[in-house]
């Protein structure tokens, strides 16, 4: 059952959280999935100011995402390509390696970019950040899920890799 007992939420009545980091990242976001009782799908409404991105360039090894552009314009960085986004565009972001890495950036100088992001909510998941050579591993709760339910959460650098038997003597 949903948080409020209803399987319906109007986008105008969502609870917003603003996330900011440095000069490049900012977004107002509202969780929808838990509010309407979704169990296998996550949904989040994102509003990104001009020139900003909500998230770093990343890929999910397990979870799949789909974006629906509701207002504004932007660009999608997808693998080696950059593609324009406009109202009405629907984007599939399948799981995979760095070839599926993606980032949505608001390319407008004056209008907010508003999009709905829907994703599978599978745990564990592994995420890759090609620009910063980082990765994450989450278990117990997927990305966007309840952090209190996580049994394991780690962000590290790929360069810190050790051999399988390292430290086992």
C-alpha cells in the first residue's frame, strides 16, 4: 500500500527536496513511487534549473531508467554521444557498463527542465562514474530507495582495486 493509502498522486501535490552540489549540480526532486505504492518501479519528478544537471554522468549495472521530458529543453549525454532533448521526448536508459553512462543537462539559459524519471528498483546495484573513475555498490535498498534499509553501501575509486587474495595471508 502507498504511504497515504492512495494509488494516485498529482504532480502538483508532491513533496519537494532540493539537492545542490557546487556550480554544476542542482535539482528539485519529488519521489512518487513510494507515495503511490509502487513496489518494483521508482518514479521521481525532477526540475533542473538552467545550465545545471541533477546527477553526475553515471551508469547502472543492474537498474534501468526511462525519462519523460515534460517541460523545457536539455541535452542527453549518452555514452560517446550528446543528443538534444525537448518536450515530449522519451528516453530509454538500459543497464550496462560505461557504454550506457548517461546524464541529463538543462541546456536552456532561462527555462527549467522538468522530467519524470522512472526506474526499476532492484538491489543490489552497481553504479559507474566514468568522469571521476568512481563506482558505488548498494545492497538492501536500490538507488533512490530507503537508505535505512541498506545492508551495504560503498563509493570508491576504481584505481583502489586490489587482488583477490590481498590481505588474506
